[in-house]
């Protein structure tokens, strides 16, 4: 059907306007009945955060998402747009997305009075009904609510004329969702200016006797650390949010890996086949989980999921660089590629204390713990008694992040007892997979104190 283009056509179509919260509530109910995924790309919140968000929306509550950095707070807020109608009608030619049946500005009312049922209607897609502002100490009331526009005054309008007002971000999100990121960073006097918007749903600009009954769903994000250190949400404003929902980091390796896979940057690489063993993904995820428990790292600052994502990207890049240089078509990361994550980790963590090379030592310690923990999930030490005996008889294996995969296959021919362990890791047939698995096994034996490891420039030797 052709969409109504005038107020008269809209009225004849039987269209009934709804408030934003009613709209979101009804659409949420429809999605729940249909069993649809409400927040695609969000992992680990299915039993915790998402049910609380659903309850808040069903209750018509504005929301504060409280959690450390890198917990998908902004992504959750932006995903709420999917609960809005695909399109809504608005009066054409107005600064705000005004309901044709209930205009809230003098401009909107004037247009309706002048044109009546012939008033032109435009349709606003849901994507344009979302507004977002990162709260900073220099954010002003003019940014959020509005201010007198000196250009309009210069054009000859009187200061007493409502038309001289330049509306801020919040009024311009009328009939939509407005997100304030890092709310505690907003100066307290600016937070006071939001009280009417949160409760009475209107705005006050300078000395104008105007009332804008805004229809807005407000969602804010905050870091618990900010509550006590950098700023706070003033009590009257916090009281006006219906629900405060605590986010958290992924609680399982599976969820961490899902996030890594979903969020990593990908590029077309014609002619190259990327094979990432499951145990290497687990090592990256385990590293992040250990970092979130480490006494060497400031846990109040948090260890973002971006650490896992960036580390995974660097691990794959290191493997890809080797394949390009060696002319190999299979790209498979190895344990010897793990030092590449140092660059992607150190800028994202804060240590409890500092010192020379302190970050490198912390990262190395966590990496060793991650490799050992993952290794123990796959193997028992007894499985390698014969292998260890071969090393006691003088076997030496050399590995390197620049060694061709076939060099590992040739060394493996002397250690037949390793083949069952390689099969357990799924490393059969592919030289690149065999090379990665061999490094993982040897490093695990070293960390279990069954083998010694000598590091030389560009290479590592495992011996007894």
C-alpha cells in the first residue's frame, strides 16, 4: 500500500500514534512471542542482562547500564533501535520529529493550523530516531537541550520569539531513544538540567515560558569506578531512572571466543586458507580470563573484551605474515606467535604497580598460565611418558615462528609417539596444523617441567 503523504490521508488510514515506550513494549512482546533474537551479536547475557532489559522495557523504565569498559553497554543501547517501528509519520518541515496528531512546538502547530489535512507528512526510519552523546566535563546544556540561536536573532526575530531557539540533541530525539554514555562524567549542574526531562518529560530553555512534552526513552551507561573517582550520578537524577542493570564480562571461554570471532576485523585474502585450531582460540580467551583475576592488574579499571579481540587479530596477523614470507597457503597460528599479543595487550590494561619491563613480565606470566591451563584440558602427563623418554635419550626439537611447516613434519618423523596426541588435536594431514599442534604439545611439556627450553635469537629448542 502507498504510505499516506498528508495528514488527511494519515487520518483516513486509521493510524494510531503510540508513545515510544508503548511502541517498544509492544514490539518486544511480538519478538518474544516469535522467539526472535533481540540482541544479535551480544554473547553471554542471555540469562543475566537481557532478561533484565526486557523487564525494564515491559515496565516502561528508563535504564542505566552499569559496568566496566568493554562490556557492550553502548552496543546494547544501540540495539534497542530494533524495538522501534520500522517507520513513523512526522510533520514535514519541522526541526523535531513531531507527531502530526500532537505537535509540540510553535512551528509544528503553526503548520497544522495553516494547512490542516493537507499538511505534508514524511516518514522517519527507526535508524534516525536514535541519538547518542558521550558525556564529557565540557558538555553544556546547549548541547543537550538547546540555546538561543544568535543567527536567528540577527535575521530579525525577537528574543521573546520561540522560533529563535536552537534545539539540542535531546529534543531532536523526540519520539526516539536517547543514550548518554559515561553519565557520571557529566558535570553535576548539567545533570540537574536533565531532571525535568527524566520526570516531567519537558524542557526549559533560558527564560522562555515554553513546554515541550518530549516523548523519549532514555538509556545511560556508567562505569562503577566513575561513581567514586571521576564523578557521580547525582541522587535525584539516578532516582529518575527506573532500572539499573549491571553488565559483566563473558563468564565462559565459549562466550569469549564467540565475541572474538564475531568482532575481529577480516580482510579478503585470496589464495590463503586460514585454519585456527580450537586450542589457540582457547589460549587467547583463557589469557583474558586470567588477566581479569590477576593481582598484578588493576581490576577496578577492568580488562575489556577488546583485549581478546585485538589479541586474536594480532595472533592471526603474525601467522599470516609468516605464511606470506614463506610462500605457504595455509595460515595457522602457533604458540610461537603468542608474543605478538604484547602490543595489543599493554595499552589496554593498567598495572597495580609499575617498573622496568613490568608489563612484558605480566603478559608473559599470564600467557604461560593460559597455555598450561588449556593444555591440561586436552592431555594428561602420562600420555607423554614415551615422548619424554625420547628426549632423555637425546632428542632435540627446534621451533620458530619463521620455520616452514614442513620442517616440523620432518622432525615429527623421528617422534612417532606424538602422533596420537596430534590426532587428539585434529592435526592430521595439514602441515600447518601439525606445526601448530607440535609447538603446543612441546610448550605444555615444558610448562609441566618435563622439558627444558633454550631460547636463541629467532628460534627455540626443546630438550631434556
